[in-house]
């Protein structure tokens, strides 16, 4: 039965009905819809709009419907949306009293409530998944705090750092993602129920009581805004895009690292695939998919913004298109975080290859310039001298580490024998003790700060 059929004399065209119906995707919100309805009927009973006995009858029947869907005994089919399905099923079980459930409520404020409940659950899940990933990265960083590797700029070797330092960079990114979701939750967690279709209701409802039952921090303050607001959805998708972007970036690097040219990373068999024609192949498909999924969630955000950009107040049917991008994004980010955390627990790094590579590309050239600056030469002049030394190394097939002291002195009399130690990657790393640096003791401090921050989320 259509919830709006009284005014109509003809059935909806079959193609139009298929086009109109949202049950195939909004059925995912059945739990939120039923819990919202239970709170609504309890509020109606408290306010005397229906009797306490009727509220109890409705509540018990709704809980039974929820249990039947959870168990698979009841399949949400045969209605235009999840709200219609639940109400029709309720009426079939308790009779006419079931028709009282929708008193003082519109599908407009009902669906706005369901979406907020759904996203709140998703945010809570994903915040925990992000925290678990941060802990995984932090634990791995602690083990690799002394593993030297080159840092890159412009995809060229830049300066020596450590794998621990690198992993903590991403740990901090994912920590911010968790913080953003937590902050987004604050603005999301207000109740629109009671806004009605657009102009509230004449019934003496208690919105604050419903909000308390459903765990909302408060209520929306304007009924037009209450039913038409999807800012929280756009904000959530923006947060999701940030997290997926970080997953994409680290997996972009891992794809490179897994290749023979880098050889920094040993792909776990359980997270790799082979080729149907090339027997030797071991492909980083999981990492590539994680990189690709980012574009999918970016598309979800763009879809949501495009739907909302031209809508007048209050509710418009266009807003039915808000759900599929949200559902797609929530599923994508949750699965992506789970699989990447599992990957990180299984992956191994080639420490010998990383350590050997740390000195490549004349990555300690800045150490040489700093050495001269510490001796009193202005840094810009020290930079120029060091550039000439690098050019000399390139032309003569040498490195900063295997030059002799006499060769260094050809470029400046300020060089002494200690320059040979200054340009060693491990020594360069050890000297970077300032906050934010890559020295082992500084990595240990950063780990403490990170773990303390996690406790506040």
C-alpha cells in the first residue's frame, strides 16, 4: 500500500514506479528506520497523542519486525521504500493501530533522521577502524624506527630518513581523519524528527524526549532546515575523501616499492595476485584497488554536491539521490580500511635494500652544506660549494661517502676529516633530533604523542 494513495485515482505507471522506488538501496537503513519509529511511538505515548497501550503495542511489534529482518526471516520487498515497508508490515501485524505510527511525522523528517542515524553508526565504525590502523602503523614504525631509507621530493631521492619516520607521517594523516570524523559527528548528531514535511506539526510532541531516546545531542532549530539539510552528508563525504586520499597516496608508493626497481617492500602472498599468462608475476592488486577506490569516493562526493547545488527549500525528490553515494562511500571506506590494516600487519620491508638506498642520489648533500655553514660559511655559499662537489661526484663516478678528505679540501679549506662521518646516512639521521625529525629518540617521542592523541578520540 502506498502511504499517499488517497488522493490518486490511478496506479503509478510501472516504469515510473521502478524509477521512483528506493527500497532496493534504502533498505540498508531498516535498522535505523525501525529504531527511529520505536522512539517516535514512545514519544507519542508519553505526550498522550496515542495511548500508552498503543505505544507499547507498536513498540513491541516494531522490535519483532527488526528481529525478523535481522534473522533473515523477513525480507524487505514489495514497497516503494523502507519506510513504507516497515509501516505496511506493522499494520499487517497489529491492524489499524499501526496506522497511528505516522502521526506527527512526515517521510521527509523521517528519512532525514534515518540518514543521520545511519551515518552516525558509520562514523563510529570508521573512527574505530582508523584508530586501529593508526595503532598498526605506529607499532610498525616503532619496529622500523632505525631502518634508514631515502626520503623523496619530486620522486627523486632527497635526504636520509627512516621507515619509522615515513610510517608515522601516514599515521598522523589517518589520526587527523579520525579527528575530522569525530568533529563531523558533532554537527550530524541533532534530531530533525518533528520538522514534519516542512513546517513542523500541530501535535504537542516532545522533540527533546525523542532526541534523548535516540542518543542525539539536541534538535534541529528550524523545520525547513531540518528536512532539507544535507550539509552533514557532504561534510561526511569530504572526510571520507580525505581518508581515501591518504590510503591512495600510501598505496601508490607501495605499488612502486613492490617493484624490482625499488625492492623496498615484500608483497604478502595473501594480498597479491598472479597473471594468467606470465608465471613470474606477483601483482600488488590490493594496493592498486585501494588507490582506485579513492576515485570512487571522490565521485560520491561530487554526486552529492551536484544533487544539492540547485535545490530550493524544502524537500525535493532529487534528494532521494543522496543515499546511494552515501551508502557506496560508507561501504567502500570501511572495507578499504579493514583490508589495508590487514595488509600492514602482513607486509614486510626489505631493510637491507632500504639502508643501502639511503645514501643514493647524493642524499647527504644537505649535510655537506650544513657542515660548511656550521664552520662559518654563509649557507648560500655552502650550498653552491656542495653543488660543485655533487657535480664532481657525478662526473667521476663517486659518492659523497667515498670521496677523500683531500678531494673535499679542493672545494673548501673548511673541510676536515670529520666530514667523512657527517655524510653517512645513519649519522645524518641521528643528528635530526629536533621535534618532527627522524632521529630514533625523536621517533620515540612522536610515538608517545600519537598514542596520547588516540586516547582523546
